[in-house]
C-alpha cells in the first residue's frame, strides 16, 4: 500500500489510519478514498486488530471532497456515469466503514467539513479536541448536501436543517451537547485519550463487541437509516440537474475556478467579496 495519501500504523491490537494530505486539509480525492478503503479492509481481515482509529495529519481532520480534483469535473460525466461514480466512490466505500465488523473511532481536530463530517460519522465513536469545528456549507454551492445525509441522524431534524441552511459550524462543545461526538478532550491529549479508549474497547471480548455493533447498526437500519440515505443520495444526484446547479457551476467555470489547484477557493473568495 502506498503512503502518499494515508499512513497506516499498527500498535498491538490498534490500527491507526491517518489521512495524509495536510496541504489540502485532507480533502478527499480518489487516491485517498481508495487507499483508505483498502486500509480499512486490511484491518478488518487482520485477526490481531481489535480497534481502528481514523485521523487526519496537519491542521484538520478533513475539509471534505477535493473539489479542485480535475476528475470530479461534472463536464467529464454523463448523468448515469456520474451517478455510478458517486455511488461507488462516495457511498459504497463510506458504508463499508460504517458496516465494518470491528469498532472504529474518528479522532477529530480542526475542520471536519461536508464529506469530512460524513466520513467521521461512519465511525462508531467520535472523539475531538477543542479546535474541532463541524459544518456542511455545500448548499452555498447549489449542492443538496453530500451523498449521505448524516445530520438528521446525528443531531436531530431541526438542528440538521439549521446547520445545512445557515452553513454555521458547530463547536466541539455544541457537537458533544447534541450527541454528535462522544468526548471532547484537550488538544495536547487527543491522541493519548483516543488510544486509551481504543485499548479499553480492545480488551473486551471481540465477538461481544462485534455483536453489539451489528445490533445497534441494525436498529438504525430498522428505523429507516439505510432507506433514508438511499433516498437522499438519489435526490442529491438529481439536484445536480437543477437550473441552480447548472448556473452556479457554469459561472464557476467561466471565472476559471474549480477543478484545478486553488481555483474553487479563489472563486469562493470572489463571491464573498462581491456579496459583501
């Protein structure tokens, strides 16, 4: 496995997977997503691994999908090929993390944005430090959320609407109060605290841990989580056929932003300045 976009470490029964694109705030491109998918699968298959920890190098957990990656340019797809790509890359690989038989912990600091939030919520537990900020501002880009709408399940329907409509970030304390994260710990103790929690779980009988995880995940599915996510995914893709989406991204393309290094960030700065 290459180490360009992730770093993998084994310490006894703990497997650490670290996203390693710090210069991009661990924005997720296909290389990172595919390497991460393979790393989780390898950890699941290793009988010596009891708990898996996911974290991000640098200043953030993850800024979401890499919207400056040329391969995500909408002009390179038909409607059907776009749906197929998003389902395989952004849905099925995320759900494989959610459904992994072993317990997973997201170790979050800094920005946890959009698809970064979706990714963290695929893990069984989330532990963050005081710098963590959770947001999903993609409605500003005429996107109907990201591929899996995790927010109603994590913070409730009303707060989910507020988060998505206002694009305001939740602080670490807000996230804990709403039940999005399990624990908030000091920044200088984040890795130590997450490791201690992982070791505590790893000491439990593995089959019992696995059974409880499956039962709780199944309970969410019986409540409709999987069907709701599938419904939203189809609406998410369909919304990319809307006039609003076409107009917004056509303007981005005219202005030279998006799908090239620095392009989208420059366009968003220009939009904010024009609306000030």
